[in-house]
C-alpha cells in the first residue's frame, strides 16, 4: 500500500455520501481517547478513593467505559441503512453461469468437481 492509496482512503471520508460515517468514526475515536482517561481519574479521585485498591477499581471503570464506546459504535454501524447502490445480482462467473456471485473462481466446498 503506497502513501497515495492512504491519502485516497482518507479523502474518501470527506465525500458527501461518507460524511455521516466519518462523523461517527471521529466521534468514536474522540470518545475512545478521552472517556477512559477521564473515567480513570474520576474514579481515582471521586468515586473510589476510600476503597482498598482505588487504582484497580478506577482501571476497571475505564475499561468498562471503553467497552461501552466500542459497543455503541458497533451497534450504530449495524443500525445504518442500506446504501442506494444498485448491485448487479446477475453477474456471470468464469463458467458463464448466472449465480449472483462474484466473478471469481470457486474454491473449497463451493468448487464444482470435474472428474
């Protein structure tokens, strides 16, 4: 992967159809960076200062909130609507059959025997 490919990938986030995805990714990235750190210090100085092991409890609180952010991002990704892109469901494979599959060789259990 060249540097130009990386720049093309980053620039594609700024296209009109990708702005919502870029906003979600930016928000999740920001929350993954800030929320666990804030949670750790909030737990250390305010929530768990009188516990036997305040560092342990603060760390667990930070890990829990990091997992909440990840779960929220995954749920929001699955809740996205379908794209308006029309997919050609009658693509032809190498053997000329119209099976709705990608035009690639069949491998593994999907490979047709010829003997």
